């Protein structure tokens, strides 16, 4: 599992993972401020099924969580 906890640089982290290392990642979790960014699309392109949710305690904020899991694991 890869947990990404960087302020507004989640996409940079994902894009920086080498092609050889991507298959080793079975799941990803990240807190993001803008769920409309292309983070979910990048995860999907790399074989991970991504979902976005917002904790009920964070309603009214820009904070959301993205969970992604590799299709073979499901």
C-alpha cells in the first residue's frame, strides 16, 4: 500500500513513480484538496480502481480522500 501525504503534490508523487515500480503498488490512499484533479484518472491508467469520498466530518471543506486498489486484488 502506498499512502501519499503531501500538501498538493499528490499528482507529482504518482507521476514520479517509475514504470518498473508501478505494478508493485496494490493500493493507494491519499488526502486531496481538489478531487477534480486528474489523480483518479492517473491511478485508473495504471490499473488501479479509484474512488473518492469525503468524510462527513469534513463536509464544507475542500478535503477529500482517494482510495485506489489494483483490479487483481478485488
